[in-house]
């Protein structure tokens, strides 16, 4: 079952230990929309619609990936079976190694709405 079918008609509350907090809604098999419920990086939008790709890992677990207009890349493991989420984010940064900054998140997820 695709993540779209799994979450259809629901929103997913994603709360990371780093202080970032989002609601994600999968609009189709290829498009999601996220909205920030807490801090965002300076100058970053507080919501966006993104094309995404996903891989079903089984038993309510999915790998979800998207690239934002700003160049921020999100690679996320959504574990609905355990209510956990993990994400690796990277974005352009001339001062960082490989000219990409990075952040590893872990947190919780749950259905809302």
C-alpha cells in the first residue's frame, strides 16, 4: 500500500526533537504539502507543496524523499507502526563540507484530522 493510500484523508503531525514541528498531507501519489507549526530557518517558507518519491518498507514504514525549491533535501523514514520519524536534511551552504549543511532529526508522528 502506498503512503498516499495509507494516509488518505488524514494529516500527519511530525514533531522532531530538534524543535521543528510540521503537519504533512499527502495530496496524491506524487505530491505532498507541509506546514510548519514551529520554527523554520531564517527566510524559509512556513508551508510548501512538494513533489515526492517514496518507497514502502513494509509494516507501516515508508521512506519519503523530496527536494524543496530552496535546494533543501529531505529524506525521511516515517514509521507509523511505532509512531516514530527520522529525517536527514541537507541544504546549500558554501561554508559546510561539500558545500551542503546537514541536520539529522528524530521524533514522533501521529495522524491528525
